[in-house]
């Protein structure tokens, strides 16, 4: 019986110790607080670019007296320099890129400042193009940024001044102008 009393006493002491420890832990936790924060993210439509018109200077003759230029405006008009004669301007066109994306969002414009055109048959003759661009087909202001309209659309037009050497080799010339647009 004494053994049973000792066991009961030990059990009560263990239970009391557990209650004290648990109560102490409860008291510590009773002073703690927690809360939650909501998380959100918005993924917008990507900016897209579509080259809808390629740049074309039409046909012209090279100057014989001295080097000159021919300028293609962003609206598509040609202006020949001294000694350059426009033969056919019906195909003349500024490059046009249509941009689509998030309505009213600003975007940056990065266009190569100079491009080299190479004669397509022999590949030895070249002409350098100094580009100009705008977002309205008239200003030629080389803007570094613009904005999409309220439906998420815009256009950028690229023209430029083509350097034509004295007695430039006759033939077809080709090159590529890169245009990059990115949300700001």
C-alpha cells in the first residue's frame, strides 16, 4: 500500500509539474500575436512589335560630281541631295513598327543610329544610313520614349539619310535596322 501511495504521490507531482510547465508555456504564448498578410501580383500583357512596312528608298541615280545624300522622311517622302536624281519614288516608304501592349503604358524606343547597306550582288559596295524616327510619321524627333494609346497601340516610323558616294556602284543594296521597345 505504501508503494501505491508513493506511486500516487509521484503521479500527482508529475501531473502538477506538467501543469505548471504547460501553464508557463501558455503564459508565454498568451503574450504572442500573429496575423496574416495577403499576397498579390499582376502580370500585364507583354509588349509586342510587328514590322508592318519595310524601309525603301526607291530608285535613284548616284551623283557624279561629289558625294551626296538622299533623305527618306518618316512620312515616306524623299529629298535628294545635290547630284542625286530620284528615278522612281513609288516604292519609297519609311519603316513602320506597330506596338501593342498595356493601354496608356509608356515604353522606351531604341533604334540603331547608323546602319550599313551592302550591295547584294558583289557585296563590296556599301552605303551608310543615319536613322531618324518618331511616333507620328512627321516629327523626326528621335524620341527615346512614347506611350501606348488608351487601347494599347502605337506606331513608330523610321527613315533616315543615306550617304551616296560619287559614282556609287549601281545595284540593289540591303541592310537591316533593329528597333527595340520596352515598357518603362
